[in-house]
C-alpha cells in the first residue's frame, strides 16, 4: 500500500521537474534529491509490509512513511493545481468577453498571490524533504531487503470459477436449519423461537443463513422476512431502524427508539416473521432484551435466526436451538480448492500440481473463505516452484494471531501488485455489509490517483480490470450482475473487511452517531484520510470528526444534516453527499476544495442550484447530480472543468438546458443527458456542441429535440461517429410548438452501428428516418418506441438480427401491423426476439403474422404482452401454436376479446 502511495508521489515529482519549478530558486534540486531518496525507500517497502505483522517498530515506521507520503501528495497536488489554473486562464483570456465570469480573469494581485503561494509550496517541499531523509535513515536500522517490483496487475481469464456457492458439503446442516425454521414450535409462549448458527469466521454461517432465508419453502411459510447485519457494536436503536426500514421498504430518519419499536410492532403484530440477525457479537443481555421484547407480538411460528462466532452469545440470547457449524470436511475442502485453482487447466497441469494443491487446501483448516482465497491465488500461479513457495510460506506460522490476520488472506494480499493492494485496502472505508457499486468504486479509485493510465489506456478500463482482478481473487463476493452477466455490485465478507481495516489502521474511519464510541485522539484523527460518517435524523455528526482535517475521502450516509462544518476538509479528493434531503444550495465555499475530483450529490431532491465557484474545481473528474429533481440549471463556468470525465445528470426534471461551452469538455466519457436549450438563449448549449465530445461512452439521453429546427445543426452533433455509445434515447418531447423538419432532424441523428439499445420518444414525423427503415443497427438488442403519435405504420424491425426486446406504446395512428413490420432482407424475421410488448395502441385493429416461403418468424419469442388495445380482436394463430408455448399476457377486459 505504501508502495502505491510512493508511486503516485514519484509521478507527480517527475511531472513537476519539467514545469515551472524554476520560479523558486533551488526547488528543482530539492525535488531531484527527494525523488532519489523516495526511490531508495520504495525499494524496501515490500519487505517492510511483510515484516510489520510481527515487528511493531516496522509497523510504526511504515505508518510514518504513509503519513508523509499523503502530505507530499497534498503539497504536490496543490502545486499542480496552481499550474493548471494558470494554463486555463491563459487559454481563456484572449477570447473572454466582458460578459464572462470576472473571477476567471487574473488580476495582478492574483498573479502575485499565485507566485507567493508557490514559494510557500516550495518551503513545504523542503520541510518534507527533511522528514523523508529522517525516515530513510531510520530504515537502515531494520536491514530491509530490497524487493522493488514494478509489476503490473495481470488480467485474469475469468471470475466464474470463484462465483460459486460456499455451501458444498453442508447438505445436512442446511436441512437441519430448514427443519428448525419450518417446524412447529411448542415454546412460542415463552418468547421468540431463536435459532443460533455458531462457527468460526469464514466457515460459511452467513452463506448457509442466506440459503435458508431465500429457500422457496421458507419464503412461502413466513408472512414477513427481514435480514439485518448487526456486527459490533450492538446498538438497539440502530437495529430497530434497520428492521423498520426493511419492513416499510424506505429509509427512516426516526431517532426515537420507542417510536421505532411501535412502528415495528404495528407491522409484525400477529404475523409470522423470520428475522435474521447476522454477525452478532453482543454478550450483554440487557441490550438484547430491548430487542427481544419488541418482537414478542409476532405470530405463532415466528423465528429469529442468529449467526455468531461466539457460543456465549448464543447462550446469552437463550437460544431455543443452537447449531454448531464445524469446519468443512477435508475432502470437500480439497474439492472446492481444485474447482477454483484448476479451473480450465489441462490434465497434465492438474496431475503435476494436484498433490501440492491438496496440502495447500489442508492448511486452510476447513474454512471455505480461506479455501476460496487460496484457490483464487493459485489459479494465477503457473509453475510448480510458485506452488511450493506458497505451501512453505512463513505466513502459515501466523495462525496464532487474531482472525483478521488469516494466513490465506495475507498470502493473497502480498501476491497483489502495489496498485491492487492500494485499491483493495481503500475498501475499508465502506461499512460492513455495504453494497459496493462497481462504477462508483472505480471513480473513487480514480479520484485518489490509484489508476495508472499509461500507454494511453483509459483510467476507467484500468479500474474495471482492477475490480475484476480483486473479484477473481475472492476479495469480493455476493455479486450483483447486469443483463449481460457483468458484475456491477458486490460486498466484502466481514473477515475480509476486518483484514482491510487492519491494513489501513489509522487511515480509514467509520463514525456513526448512534454509536457511543470513543473517537480517536486528535493526533490520530489527523492521520485519518478516508472516512464514512453515518448520521441518523436531523443531527450534525460528532464534532470530533472535524479534527480529521486531512481527509481525502468523505462519504456521508444521511437523509438530513448540516453542511456548516465541511469547510475545513480542504484536502478532499472525494465527497459523497448523496440522498441528503436538506441541501437546497451547495455553499459557494466548495470552490475552495481545489483537490476535489469526485462530487456526488445524487438524490438530493431539494437541491436547486450549484454555485458558480464549482468552476474553480479544475481537477474535478466526476459530478453526479442524478435525481436532483429541483435542479434548474448548471453553473455557466462548468466549461472550465477541463478534467471532467463523468457528468451524470439523468432524471433532473427541471433542467431546461446545459450551459454554453459544454462542448469544450473534451475529456467527458459520460454525459447522462444532453438537454437542448431554447434556440434564442445566448448562454445555452446547442446540439452542435456535441461534435467535440468524441469520447462519450455508455448511455446518452438527448431531450428537447423538438426545439431543433435545422437538420444541419443536428448533423453537426455527429452521433454516427460516437462508436462507444451503447445506449441512446432520442426524446423530441410533445410540448414543443415547432413542426418543421422532424424527419430531416431525425435523419441527421443516425447513431453509430455499434448501438445496442435505442429509445425514441415523442417523434412527430409521419415517416420514419431512413436509418430506421434499413438494417443499419446490426448490434441492437433493445428497442423502445413511445408516443410517436403521427406514424401510421411500424418500421421493418424484423430485419434487426440481434434484437431481443421490443416495446411499442402510444402509437395512436397505427391500425395495421403485418408484413412491413417483419421486414424482408433476412431469412428469419426477428431471429433473436424474446420479449415483445404493445401498449396503448388505440386504433390498432389487425395483426397478421405469416411464415411465407419457409421464412420463420420470431422463433425465439418467450413472452408477449398486450395492453390497452381496445380494437384488436385477435393474436395471430402462429404465435398461439408454438411449442413450447409463448407466455401471452393480454388485457382481455379492456378489449373485450379472447386470446
């Protein structure tokens, strides 16, 4: 981890040597000397990280090194930002008009302050140089071995081998738990029926509980099912709130435990419920009694299933049944290890390494988590010597240490290249059981400077590879996937999370206002760099966190809180305020956060404006304002954010345009919604500015197209050249009064052939553009046509070779659907179509589908849905006669017919 930090600092130093360091006499020499010293220290960091587990003094030395590395990063980033702002001002000055924001024109006093500021930075560098020299001298007493490696992460073949169940060999345990859950209780009158699942960390308790919780018989048996991750400490009011939020399926800002208990009791009264309390550590009966008494009103047959590592916890809770989950049998351990480690390997390779593999699996002591971690590690090892090195590693001697120092996790971690170590340990900032969104995590990594984009590779691509690599090595689990099978979210096992927190020590902090915990001393708080603050109710968070002035990451989980105390966090790289319902206006002081690269304001439903000072954040990479329903405009100065890569502004209903100059943001990779402004507005962005946004990828929505009268202007957007877009929405909107050139404008908006998903709303032309009448979108898999109210026929969509989902609605002038819909350029009409839906087709009377001259029609169709089509009397016989039958859902009551 320290290695990755030093790598970031060394890159910054190298970039500064060629820039304006000559403004301050002697600084170039200082930087060159500092660079050499850091390179020498970096060469021994790998050895120090391994030795810190056993040697406390080495651990202290490493902590000091990381702290000074963070300080260097802050100073060098301040210098780089000063240079960048000067470049922006020089670029803007010749073309600035009097109407531009005056703060963008540097006055002589500002220039003087900039030079003086750089002198201050130079003094800071000299001070840091002295501290680094001292650290280098200290390292000599430890006799470190130089193990420097510039190894880049290897891309693993697949993660499917580790995306498997951990419950192999647990059939009897599973059946026993299910019998306890579904059996009749004779002790209900004595209190809740409590089943405790007890076992070592990583043995598979949570997985077994999940298996039971999601079983179809269990789902049918209970009226209510609730899952709560408890962990340590055991805070009744927090657990009450988690249960309440699960029951009512919405977040709660209630802080009063009595109110929460009444809400819970009102919902479960007389109902048969299943409550899972996962990862319980509490041994205080008085705390448990508060929760237990609240649940007594449940119906007969209710169950509480508890997972815990401590048998005394189960006894304290007076469990009705206690089930000890032992270690996985030896043969099952070996089988699970082989399944992962030898996935896709040749028979010769398996025979060569199988015996060593068995010995490695045996060292995992029957813990599935350890087996998965080691199996994933060994899959990346190709020769016998590497396998023997793992088998004989001194790390296996560390099993006398606490559980968070699992030898299996240590071996897997030390095998990671430095960038991946940094990315993994950063995840300690998230609370336990937190659902981690892949794309958010990558943007946070990017904001911290962890993603090396050498050789012209996109940082986001590097981040996805890092994420997949960590997932493949079993550092992540509980994967959520998109329709294409890509992992988009995950969680961390609680032991893996403990391990990440051990690695980061004082660097990461999670603070919760419900928790009466003693915050670290002011001295150690100054060493905290990444923090999550959880605030319930309309309260401000613990004032002690204000002493963590060197934060690089601040993630706030709260519905309502004040921003008054945020101004001192001037070193922030990432600030996440999503879901804050109290923010109406962001303070203008946010412009002072010059290091900020990630700002998430999504779901701040009352947010109305962003200050113009946002334009001062020249390092900003991600601005997320999705679902800010009252946000009316973006700052005019946003055009100055030349490093902005992700402008996520979807579902901002009040947004009526983008500021003029958005086309200058050539670094943009994500633009959720391009809002076409009024033609007469002098400060609004016109669609032709999209021409320069050549790197856009992912999904793009363009709204307000009804305002575009000139097809030539639409053509200048060059949508057909944006080959990285896979999703596109074209919304012409009904409320516009313009009626000229709709077909011509749509013609000019032809997408690139790589497009996979297309939606067209409120198209007012009578005829479809040519690119809809020809098979010009061969990669299209999803198509949605809505409110195209003047079109009297459907385009020949049957010619689209990969189309799988088609939804058509509010096409009020279509009366007939027949051969023109099927197309004629392919041997099979709709060869891949699986789901077809029609809705609100008020004049539709006749639908014909014929297989002529041996031409097949919709051979893969699985479901057909028809709603609000009053005049349609029949579905084609061909679709009724399929084997296996197509699932047809037809709103018969509305049409008065039969299917």
